[in-house]
């Protein structure tokens, strides 16, 4: 839109063709608004010739009308036509001046073209923002075009103006001679230089504050002022001087100025002003809002610069709305902050933006022709910008000073606080120093007593260190103790069962005895499971390769599990496919362990239907056979989610499994490791409600044709068995005499030396754990004998400690080999065969007359009889009766590894009535009562001896008494008391803390009384 604002008195022009503007000698400047006419070019298609035609035919409107506002064309501009006649007698050089800002000239043109009817086809000048190929006239200045009109000449001038999109152009058209124009130009230059100097001075002041305070406020304020200075210089660029880029970037400069204003308000009102009483949430929101608008306005300006269709809207927002709305918004925010703060800073800041907002509103109303469009009104924004800038600088600098004062005050407070803390710390140190002096004085008085306590403390620290060192062996020691304590009674149980099987039995008795034997094997396997899982975790699991009968192994599993299946009234079926080999070579104990676990689990989780154990040959080669084993049940089934973790240690289907069925979830983890160690992989097929099928395929070597007993063909040997347990001696005599060996027994190492003085032995079977002198010490003394033949006697250790370090101790002591408790007859024969074979022919076997070679220090021992009670003079009769076999169901242990080692020592019952039930059924009541009375009397004597040993701090006696209590009470099933004895023995052997041993011994007598009371009630019941 093109509007005009006259700067001089003019007379309204009449309609039709105007009279020419006469240039004469009377004036130096001539008003062109009164004679000029305007021709609108809405679409940008009107040529100079068409505009001249309309001008000369009275179709052009006067430049000045009562309404000075015109609707801007969509893409065109305006033709200003003025006819000029030069009647000056001598002047030819004139200037067409569109005016300065002080004349009311405002606006930026995209395109300005000057024509003269002297050259109607070629423009005299082409200029503007969007003109690519510009043409300037010599002497052209800003908003001024030089003209050459000779005296007496008349020219029709056509000035085409296309305003910048989204803005308007206000001009004051005049023709001046060069002298008058130069005077006007000098005044404008002086004003411009003054503004430049004032701006440079203010920027210099801001740079000083920036360097001194090192805050962002001076920098933002400098950007704000520079952007406005560039806008001021470019906002009246109707005719520019050369290629003026400021006019091109006017929307971006306006957006930059607005963004700087928003960032300055954020710094002063919210970042550097902690006195404003607003919540951190509101403060954060306002800062985010100001940041958002500060980014949005440059984006809008850039969009209009790059995208022509939205240029009008973008320029209108940036050039018309933002200069009004942003000062108004910042005024409201500043007054709100001033209302919440008691400082003058916010009020000054609010007044600064209020002044600019008023100036922007007045200038906007004038630009919209709502208010008069005089020079003052059109420049009201810039007139208000001067006090606005001064107040803004004042507020900004005051904000910097306030922030610096607050920082100094905070630093002073912190320094004062540090000084107070230092003073307080000094006072505390002095008080502490005084207190320490007093303590030192008291310490001098108690120095003698402290020396004694220090010695006790050092001793306690030494013992604590030893205890901490021993803690590293806790796991392996625990397993070794458990293994030894269970293997010792199991030696008697398994040995008696094997001896019982050698006696004449009817069919039912033999079946019961075999079932007890299978149950005992299962219990031993469970004991091994505890150790095997630890070995599997450490990668130390060993797999044996021996010949075994598969059908016999499967039958034993079905026989052992049939009782449990019968209790639940479900079927237990074995299906062996035709062609499956019976004799195989592998590890039958591990295979039996896996199958017992799977069958037990299947029975446990099957309420109706049955369990089927399927075995078949899957693949066979010349040396190996791959056998399929599957255990299918009709139980509850297992979900897919649970199947993924079922083979992990301690994993169960859900928490209710442990409550309803028991177990630790260790069995399947052991099965998985065992199958993998044997070359297979266990897998599972299951659906909820349809049962489960656990299956695996294992490779086995084919059994060799050599019979298993071929390696045991040994001549009769003379064997000395040394053990402190009568039951173990009876078992060993039965096993060895069955193979025609001559056996002499000894209850201690001293008794063994006496026997060796009377005769020579081919082999010595030595118990590891004995009172007074253990097996290791006895072996070392035998190796030191002067008689080389006796010193070289093969010694085999009998031990429940099967750890590698225990076996290594046997070898270091001089033992040749070892057998683990409970004694396995086949393994014993194999060990004897290997030991004797390595000794022959270097050492001849003893003969019955070999006793004469020894020095007769005592009469020769009689030939050992079958009954261990009269086997040797040093062996007293055994008062404990033989164990009567129980039924298969009662004797069967829980074969699943889930039930293994679930009971901790603290959870042991007072006594296990299973052994006592057998004794009660097999003995007369008087005999049973006499035996139990003897047990009571001997137990009280041993406990009394243990109590005295604790007072005397005698480790050796405690080892003996603990071992006696442990072994004797275990034979009667007194589990809690046996456990206490075993703990005393273990701690005394390790020379543990007497405080701990004293506490255990203190618990023995109450435990004994509780056990005796419960046992008496059981006998009466």
C-alpha cells in the first residue's frame, strides 16, 4: 500500500489532467504531492505507456485524497505520474526527493523504476530489494534521484513503486535543486553520525560490563540494540544506495531483535532474579515459553524469506505484530514480577517496555491509518525507543550489579559459615585434646592392667584370624563331615545286609533284604549327590566305566519305587524294547541316580493313572550302543514358562511345590549335569493337564567278555583290620572271611602294634579316625619300624573322607590305597587285588608259620574265628544287636535329589525311631530296657568327661569324647545328640574356639535329658 504524508502546505488538486509542476527561481524546493497522480497496477502488468495514457485521459487519481490509505495490490504496485516544466532560466540539475524519515517517509520497496516521456521505452533508473540487475543514476542518494530538465523543457515523470510484501510505503514527494538537496543531505548525515556515535558509545559501555561481570545480559542487550539500529537504517529504504543488504534482511533483523528482547527478559526476570516470589515450576514454564517464542520468530522470518507464498503473512507477523505484542507481553510479565518483588529493578524494566509498547501501538495505528499519519506519529516507535533503550540499559546494568551483590553476599555468608565451622572445629579439637589428655592420664594409671588385656586381645586376634582362614574351607569341610558321619553307620548297615543275604533266607525275607540293600545303595547315592553337585559346579565330576547288568538295574528301580506307587494307587510299568542289550559298560551308579530321580518325581506329581519307564536301543555300532530312557507320567504337566527354568538349581514349578511335595529343586539340576557328563542331554515334553515325559539318550560301551570276578581271584591273605567301631569290625570280618581271608581285628592303633609283634600280615586295613592315635599317625609309625618286611606292609585306608586333599594325606602318610565307607565288597576286592598285584613277587605272601619269624614278645594270637566277638583278645563283645531288615517300603529312602540334604543340623529330631522300632520288634522288652539303661549310663559318663575336658581346655580328650558320643548314639538313632558330638569332635580337631565348644557341650546334657524323656515315652507307648 502506498500512502502520502505532505510535509509542506499544498492545495487540493482538481480532477482531470493536472497542470504541470512549474520550476522557477522563486523557490528551491517544490511540492510534488499536489500535482502528482497515482495509477494502481494490481497485477503488475501496467506499462509506463499505459500509465501515461490513463494520466493524460484523466483516469489517474490525485496522490492526496481525504483517505490516504490504499489497499495494497496482491502482486503489483503503483505508478506515480508527475509532469514538470522547468522555467528557471539557468538551472538544469534537479533532484526528485521522496523524503527522509523526518519528513514522514517510511517503508521499504521491493522495486522502484523511474521513466521519462523523453525515453519511454528505457527506464532512467531501476532499484529495490528484489531487483537483480540494478541501474543507478550518477549522483543518486538514498530516496533521491538526480534529474536533468533543461530550461524551458517539460517532462512527464513516471515513478513505479512496489512496496515490500506485508508493509506500506509513506512518502513526501518533492523536486529540489541540488543546493537545497545538499543542505538536507548534510542535516541527515549529521543525524546519522550522531546516532552511530551514540550507539557505539553504548555498545562500548556494554562491552565493559560484559568483560567485568561475565554475564550474558550485556551481550544480549548489544545484539538487541544492533538489530534495532540496522532496522532503523533500513526502514525508510524506498530508494536504496547501491546493493543494500539490510533492506533485504529486514524481516530477519526484526525477528532477531524480538528474540533478543525475549532472551533479555528471561535473564532479568527469571534467571538472575531469585527475589521474584514464584514457584520453580512456574519459573521453568515461563523460561521455556520465552525460549520457544525466541526460536519461533526467526523461524517464521526465515520461512517467509525462503517461501514466497507465505512471505506476506510472515512479514506481517514479524514487522507489524511482533513490535506491538512483544513489548505488551513483556510489560505484563515485568509488572507481575515487580508486584512480587520489593526491588525497583523490575519496575524500571516494566516501564521501559511500557514506553516501547505505547510507541509501537501508536505507530501501528498510524500505519493502519486509524490515527493521523504525520512524521511524528509514523516515527513514534523510534521516538519511544530512545527512552526505552536508556531505561533498559539502566535495568540491565542494575540487574548485573544486583546479581553481583547477591553473589558477593552469598560468598560472604559462605565464608562466614566456613569461618564459624572452622572455629567450631577448632573448639571441638581443643575439647577433644583436653579429653585425650585426661584419657592418657587415666591410661597411665591403668597401664599394668592394659598390658594384660592387650596380650589377651592379641591372642583373640590370632584365633580370630585362624577362624577366618578356616572359614574359606567351610563348604568342603561341611561336605566332608557329612560324608564321613553318614558313611560310618552305613558301613555297618550295608555290610550286615550283605552278610544277611549270604545266609539261608526264604523268598520273602530275601526280597526284603534285597530291597533294604537297594535302599541303602540309594542313600549312598544321595550322599554322593551332595558331593557330586559341588563337584559339578566346580567341573570335577568323575564318571566311572564298569560292566553292569542293565536289566537288573531297571528291575531294582521298579522294585524300589513300586511301594511308593502302591501307596498312591497308581501303576508303575517298565517297558524294555526287544533287542536292548543287557550287559553294558558305563557308570551304573550315575544312571541309577538319574532314573531314580525321574521316577520318584513322576510318582510324586502323579495323582492318578501311572508312570512308565521306557528303555530301547536307538543306535548300535561295533563298540557302542546308544540307549533311550524315558519316564512318562499322567500327572499335572508343566507349563512352557516353567520348563525353561526347570533344570536350574533349586528351581520348582511354583512356590506351592515345596510346600506340598517338599524338596529343594536340586535333583533335576544334578540329572542334567550327570547326563551331560555321560555324553547325553536330558529333555522334556509336557503339556498342562496331559502329563510329562523326561527322556535322554546315553552312549554305552559294550561289556567285555571277562567276568567281573576274574580280577578278584586272590589267594587267602592274612589281613589286619584296625577300627575303633565294633560294628565295622564285624562287617569287615564277614566280608573278608567270605573270600577265605584270615582276619585279625584291633580296636586301636596300640592293639594293632601288639598284633604286628606276634605275626606278619599281608595287608592292613586302617581306619582314618581313631582316638589317641589316628590312622595317619599309625601308618607313619609302621613305616618307621626296624623290621623292613613289616615296615613295608601294604596299608589301605578306610575313610569316609573322600576329598582329593584327604586322599593326598593318606598317600603322604605312606598308605598304598584307600576304600571309602560304607565299604563296597566289589571295590574292596578290586583294591586288594591291585595292591597285592603291585607287591608281588617282591614280597612273598605270609604263611601260617610266618608268626614264628617274629620276636615273641607276647603269646601268639589264636586263629580268628567267624564271630567277631572272639576274634582277638583285644576286641570286646559287641552289645548292640544285629539290625532286623525292614519292609521294602519303610527302608526305601527318598531317591529324588530334591529330598537330599534338606535337613540342617538345627532341624534334626531328638531321635529317629526307625532303628528302635526294629530293635523293639526283634528283642525282648527286658533286654531292650537293659540295653537302653546301659546307653543312659555310658552317655552320662561321656558327657561328664567332655565337660571336664572343656574346663581343662583339652582338645585331645574332646576329640575322643565327641567321637564316642557321635558313634554310640547314632546306632540308636539319637540324631540330635549324635550331631552335637560330631560338632565337638570337628571343632576340637581344628582347635577351634573353646567358647563355641563350651556352648555345644553345655547343650549336650539338656539335649540328652530331652531325648531320654522322649525315648522313655516311646518305650512306654
